[in-house]
């Protein structure tokens, strides 16, 4: 491959202007698979600003529509299961079977996220104390970042994204 991978910012792939790159090697063969640009401060700020803007729209999406997004995401993961597993095996040195399990365990969590309508239901407790009722609501909080371990390259991110 030997390509420099693009960043994905604001819904599009862009070539980085960073002079620094991280080389990705196949652990089994030491073949250079790709170069990953180390994002510049400007690229990071653009990504965070884009995510914050997307969040404003996402929080207004009705819960059933969010569930359909998760169902579509789940279907895409299933359609590309073996392809994703091959990439993991090549990139991380996992066996193909182990990589397939990593992807599948992540898909199971996405399936759970498809239950978002019931997961987002709040709680109401009447008379938690004299003349006191309690309630909770679940709302999206905003943009966050996840740093995942190398040994579960699909499963952990798939836990986090939904």
C-alpha cells in the first residue's frame, strides 16, 4: 500500500498538511502498510469544531431515527465483517479467527445500542421523600474522544461509538 492515509474531518477525507507520520507495519511480515499523518493543531481544532457542530444537529434527531442509524451501522458492520477482520489481522497481527471475534463482539454492542429508545428512557420515582418526587432524563452531553487499547482494535471502539 505505502500510502499516506487521509484524515476524516467533517464528513470528508482530507489530506493532512502535517510533516510528521506514523508508519504502520504488518507485524507478521514487517511490510509497510501505510503512513498515518500526525494531525496538526489546526486539523484537530477543525475536527473538534465539526463534531461540536454535528452534535447540535444530532441531539435534535428523534430517538427512533437514532435507532435506525444504529441498525444501519450494525448492518454495514455485518456486511463488512470479514473485510474488517482481515484488516485487523494484517494491522495488528491477530489471527483471522481472533480478529473476526473482535469485530463480532463489537457488533453485539452495536446491537444493544439499537435499543436506544428504551435505553434513553428516564426514570420517575414518586414520594422518594415526603412530598418529593424524583425524575431523571437522559440527554446527549456533547463531543468526546476515546483512546483505545491496541489489543482490541475493533471491539473497544465499537463499544464507544454507539
